[in-house]
């Protein structure tokens, strides 16, 4: 392995890491918002909307991100909807992640004993107050491991962004190999950068998970 | 909690270290192979990751890497068969070697990889000869001329790279000579990179970039086949050649291939190839410009 090559390529990988993180986090926040709204709709059994959310979940959980990105980036412009590559990345990640987040939150909501809802309602709280002050804090605390798994899953999914011309870590490595054929150095940097991005999240996740356990109540 | 954190950290570092060690291991053994390949062509070829001429003949099948989406050079036709200028040559090579052909679909960026890892015996995928690539693979004699070209929509034809605005993006395909040329000579031009021809084409049609830079053969074909596009820059950079490539050090196959190409050249095989595969796209005007009959 050639150390000079590693030093020379380092800045390119750094840029790619920042791009991956930027799009990744925006997508994850979008996924989180979609997850909260979607799971609330399912929780309250809202008519019609509940069906739509169901279809959305099945659609996005049963198609690969690659296909979703292809559709948003290459097919939508044909009907006049032009979207930049970055927006497309955030949208694709957010919509895919949203479908998973809804399921994660929903299982969290379902895990909170019914007696809690009944007690809150009998104390005169509204539906929203019950959800916001009683059920949701417990449900999120139960969902934390699932949410973190989703976050890491979504950040790893960014590796298909090359399809829509985003210079993420994977594409940077492939591109450099294609141009200069320094395969070993490029792949080594690729592995190191993914670990640098994901290991801290795993570690912080483990800590947060332990802290959040205190939020659980009743059993 | 603390204990666990330390544990996670150490195991993470351990994994990184192991990977580093194994990768460096690969690196040094690669080097040993390539330095030894001159003397040990007969003995150590499987270790170097390629098959000799005799091994290919013995197995009865040759693996040839071609494009599957670059019409009219290497593509899959409406019957699901590989066709095109490169494939026409591949068919002839298989016939003269007396073996079956296993076509392996490649993308621009993985052509060198496929040879180095022995996934294919020959690359016949419009592979432009460059100095950097010649350090990684062995090129046989050239069979086609090529330069770079830039195509843009009729409404806003780019006739010189100086016409480009600061925010204009030029579409290129990752791993092509167009990418390397622009990155080296025009570092200020923003490149929008795609990893396959089909994606770059669709993105260009959708208007994601102001122009598309690629081999001029490809952009000329695109402008002929699609209404509303003009090749504003028909020739950019140096005139290059296109040649088959084999894994570095595969002397027996390279020698056979060069002899084959010279003998085909003496029969004007490549003019026949042009007339069979490229005439419909380019017409007769480009024949002498593009075709090279290999000779010693």
C-alpha cells in the first residue's frame, strides 16, 4: 500500500463523507417526521389516511432504494418534475426510512400497556394529551434500539447514491479506481471512512439506549 | 457502561487493524506477482490471476468483457444477443481460437479490475489506450481511432469549453478518458458523474447537465440518433486509439491476439466490421477516420 496515495486521496474521501452525512441526516430527519405522523395515524386508526399510510409502507418497504432513486431522479423529469440530485437523495432516503420508522414507532406504541391510555383518559386528558404526555415518551424509549438500527441502515444505504451522480463514499472509491486503478488504497480508505462514520453512532447509540431505559415505567 | 464502551472501541479498532493487515498483504503479493511475471509466465499464472492461452483452449471457453449498453459498439440487441463493433471482433476471436465465448458485461470503471482479478481474459469494451492504463494492463494492437467530443442541446450549443458558465455541469461517465482528461486539464469545470452509459444518457436527456463529454464516436452517434442535439466540439484533446486488453503479464494470450489482429488487418476485417455494425449509425463518411487495420 502506498502512503502517498492515501494522503493524496484523503481530502476527496473527506468531502464524500461530509456529503454522505449531510444528505444522510436530512433524510433521517425527514424519515423521523414521517414516522411520527404515520404511526400516530395508525395509532388513532384514522379512517382513509390509515389505508394510505398502509399502502405507502408496503410500497417503500418492498422496493429497493436504488429503484426508488431511479424513479425519482430519472422518471419524474419525463413528466416535468425536475429534482436536483441532492434533493432526490434526501427524498429517497426519507421516504424509505419513513416506512421503516412508522413500523418501529408503531411497535413502540403497541408495547405501552393499554391501562396507561385508559388511566390517562379517565383522568380527563384529551386523545392528543394522552399520546403526547403519557404514551409517546414511553413508546420512543422502547423504540430507541429500532430507531438506531434504522439510522445506521439508512446511512449504509447511501452507498447506492452513485446512480444519481452524488459523489458519496462508495462512488468516490469506484471513480478513483476507474481513473487511476489504485484499488487497494481506495478500498482501504473506503472501509476506514465507513467505520469512522458508523462506529461512533453505534457507540453513542449504546449509551443513549441505556439512558433512555429510565424513561420506561410500570414494569 | 464504561467497560462496554471500551469493549466496543477495542473491537472496532481490531477489525480496522485486521482489514488493514489483510489489504496490505494483498498489496505486497500483487507486487511480487507482477515483478515475477516475465520469468514465470508458464509456472505461476494462476497465482497472478490470469489464464494462459493453453489454459483457455483447454477449458473450451474464453471470457470476454464487453459493454452491454453502448450501442453500436457493444450492446444487447432486441433478441437478447450481444452485438456491435467490439462484439463482431470478439466473435471472430472465439471462432479462430476454437472456443465458446462467455460474454461478461462490464462498466467503464471496472474494466481494469475485471482483468486484474481474472474475471475476464480479454477486455473488448471500447478501451482507449492511455499511459496510466498501460501500467495496469497490457494492450494489444489498436483497431479503432477515437478522440473526445462534447454534445449539447440545439438551443444552447457548447462550441468551446470556455463557453461554460461557473455553475454549468458537464456530464461524464466515471472511469472514461473524458473524465480523466477534463479532471486533469480543466479542473474548474464541474463534472456530474454517472457510473453507466444508460444513466448518463437519461440524465442528459432530462437536462441535468449543459453538455455531455465522452468519446466522440459515442456523442456523434447520440446526436445522429436523437433529434435536437448537436456535437459542438467534435474533437477534443489528443487523437487516441482503442485496443483489446489482457491482464498484465499474460504474454501467451497477448502474442496470439497480436498475431490474430495483424492477420485480420491484412484481410481488411475491420472495414467489414464497420460496414456490418457501424455503417447504419455513422454512414460511410467516418469509415476511414475511425477504422484502423492493425499491422506490425
